[in-house]
């Protein structure tokens, strides 16, 4: 049976890009932390070229350094920044770090003893955005790196309707992973929890054992997918497989965000409907800059 929620949207018609925070009412986990300048309307999601379109006009790329500087300066100005210098730097990969220096005149307190009524206060902060080499709250559904929507350069084709197949990839293997590093069968209830809530642990890149069987057909997993309809999930992306039977493994090389709109699960075959999307997610950034980039970012303060 095919289940779809393609016509359901949040009351404000908006999707907020952000970071997983904790449990939410009614099940699932709310990961969205509203950005300083407000949520991004669903109508503004990226097209295949990696740009956004609004009212027929193309907007700048999300990774555009000039846009980053403009947004940072605008936000600081709205919050009382008197004099702001914004620079974009490359630490691990190109234009991955934004550094902000602010100057403000403040009334002197102790300085007034020597006749100084005000002083210049300087503050500096920097944040880096990068693909994670470990991610928290992942779902146990693996996506083949060769998926057509993951082949766009320099990033996946965002905002385009597509499918993810839960097909047989090996003996008893259907792209379901044991995220906790265990080998052998995981109960449908645990898989459902990892879908509805996300795996409550940091998932590093590397080899993961398959969870055998077409367990996506269980009522628990279907119920978890119902909870996550019209929501974003974090899927591990794998490059290759190895082994047989209980030793079948997937080589996870990165993470991709997926906006789930529906599913069709029948027998030993399953399809997830939705679109790949950019996400800012709770994770540990790559320290080498070599993590595969599928549009998911972890953000950390570096100064």
C-alpha cells in the first residue's frame, strides 16, 4: 500500500533548516533550530543547479561567500553591532569558515578614574561549516552513493521529487543498517525507534552490518515512517558492500538529508518518496576536510 503525505504542509507553509534538539510532542524528534533571519519557505528550496528560485528569480547559492558576509553583517546590525567586519576563510575546504569582528563604544567604568568616559570594545568570533564525519540521530536506511540525485556536482540535486529503493543488495540485505555496530538481527521495534527518533548516538563513517530481512514491512516501521512524513531524515550514504549472510556490510562514506513525503512497501520491495535536501545537523565535522559532501553540514565555533 502506498502512503503519501505530499499535500500536507505545516500550518505556516515553511520548512525550517536547523539542528536536532530533542523530543517533540506527538513522537519523533524536532531537530529544527530556526535560523537568525527566519525559516526558509518551502517554495524556495533549491533546484537542481544548487540555487534557489523565488518568484521566478534566481537567488544566490547557499555557499556563496558574498551572501554569507551580507547575511552576517545584516544580522549583527539588527542586534546593535556598531562596526562589523566579516571575512570568509578557507581552513579545511574552500570558504568553510566565517569570521566576525565587532567594535562598539562602551561607557568607561574604572577608566573614568583617569578621565576616560568611553572605550572601544572589540569581539571576535568564528564558525566553521563542514560535512560531518560523525552524525547523531541518523535513520537506519542506507542510500547508494550512485543514486542519480547524488551525482550532481558540486552537490546533490536538491528539491527534486525522487525515490529511494529498499531493494535487495545482498543475501537477506535490504539497505537496513545496524547503527549500533552490532551484527545480526535487530528487532522491528528498535528499527522503528531509530526512524521515529533517530539513533541516539554518534555514527562515524565506516563499515556497518546489514540488518537482515525486509523488516520495513513491519507495522512498527510503517508507523515510524508515518510519524516522519513531511519531515527531514538523515540517511547514511554507502559506497560499496562486502561479505555474505550475517557478515554482509555497507561502507558508509557520508550522510544525506531527505524530506519524506510518502512510501510504498510491499513484500520484499519498498520505495520511499521525497526529495534530497540540505540540512544543518548535529555532528562532528571532518578534521581532514575529506568527508564526502552530500549537502549535510555540521557547524562548530572555532574561535
